[in-house]
């Protein structure tokens, strides 16, 4: 069994088609090495006969996939699953899917996968997939915060039930989803069918994989809307402190800036290397003071004194340690981008915290080692 085993978190609002999607995927014999972790068998309905006959936490599906129920702590369930696979009591695992309930917040699961040291040897968070109801999703996004947040933190959004609605409706729903999360990949599923490459091997939390798809992972351009200001005394921070650093506002209505339930997306850009100490301190302040409002933070940042940029990745108050992203000289842009998806936290709030990055240049003697190890 190749370690660490990639883990996909599958989330989606009530009735959005998670179960249908999962059943379709698990019917593929090529996915026989998949383990599915669900909250309760009764909530999932993968197979009625299987549910009735299940007497233990782990059962074998007809396709060869493993299904287990979380009746306690997720960490314990994953550890138990790993031990069973390593000992040969169940077949070797190629991947794990954690399916949430319709009202669940996927962020705590992602945070657990990011912070629990006992899991690092066995498992690696691969990405978050969120289903969006193609028939009723627009109303759900408008009236309920839970599906909006699920979409906001996702790496892949699957619009389901597209066989039941017209193309115009699907297009409008896709725009709503794109406004909440410009960097997520959006795919469409009819009758629950979706290609496995939209679900697995996402590498959304793995720096090596991010290197191969950095523009798509970050999608900073999708958050940008030029802040045109002819007045040299413009109060915007990008114009207060010279032309070496800038932040790009998106004033569009539903174009790269959500506003549903207070969810907003924006990006800050810097066209010269930043001070690693100050960036680390600024992100720590944001995490400490506004952690619950930071739904997702992604960044590729060039630090003074370092040849390779660093990957910044956070889900609310939990951040991965910054990891170097090896890129060729040809692929190096030298421009840093930080993308924020927030709730109740404005771009100006973030800029206020990170203002030293906009105001000051790199230090004369950069503390690159301090940045790399914090």
C-alpha cells in the first residue's frame, strides 16, 4: 500500500446528490481500493441490504470497496482503517472518501487532516468535493449558509441533476458558484455520473501537485478587477505606498466576489518579494483574530532571500506550514498572490493587518530561515 493514502472529503447540502454520485463512483471496479467513511449507515443509503446486514464498523461492498461508519472520533476511525489495511485484514487502500452529512461543515474535517500528527504517516488530504443541486441549488445558496460555505471551501464543485434542468439554468447556477469560489473546478453530473478524475488525484493540499497546476489552484486572476484610480492621492493602500505592491479589488456583482451570506472573495498581489517575517506575523494575526472568518486562504508567495516561492494554505484558523514550491526560472513570475475567501471580513480588514507588506520593501537582511521553519 502506497503511503500516504489520499483522502477526499465529499460534502454537499441535503438532497444535492452526494449518495447518487458516490454510488456511481463505487460501482466502478477500478475503484475497488477505495474506502468510504460515512457518519452513519442510515444516513447514506449506499445499499439497503448492506445497511440492514451491517453489524461491524467496516464492511465490504460488492465492488470491493470498503465502507465504514464513524460512530466516534474521525481520527480513531481513520487510524483503525489504516491498521486494518496495513495488517491485511482488509485489502490495501488506494484512496479514502469521507462523506459528510448535508448540514455538515467540511472545514473541521479538513482541519483535522491538516493538524493531526498521528494521521500524517498514513493519510494525506487530497481535496474537498462539494455537490451543488442543479435543480434547487440556486434557492439553497440564496437561503442557507451551509451550502454556500460548502461551495466556498471546495476544490471541486459538482453540479448534479443537470439532466433535469435546462442549460441556461445550469449556466446561471455555475455563475453563482463561481462568484463564491473562483478557483474551484466546476464539473457537471447527469444521473449521478462524473469522471473519476474530477473526484480523485486532486492534489489540492499537496505542494508537489500544486506546482503542476498552480494557476488553476490559485486562480488569482479570477479574483482580480483592476482598481483604476487617476488621482495620485487615492486613499486605497495600493496607491498610498508606491507602485511596487498592489491589491486588486473586485467591485463586480457576482463576478469573483460572492457576498452571499457575507461570503466575499478577493486577492492581494505583490510584484516584488515580501518580507517573510512580516507576512508570517500578519497571517498569524489574521488567523488569531479572524480565524473563523477565513473560510479558505491560498497563496503563492515570493519571499526575499528565497529562490523558490512558498505555498500558503489555510482553512479558517488552521494553516499548513509554508512549503517551498520548486519552479523553473522560466515559470517563475516573481509576483506573489494571496487569495482570500472570507465571511464577514472585508478586503480592507485584511489589508489593514497586512499593510506593512504594502508599505515597506524587503528587509536588507531577509530572515528566510525564520520564515521557512515557522
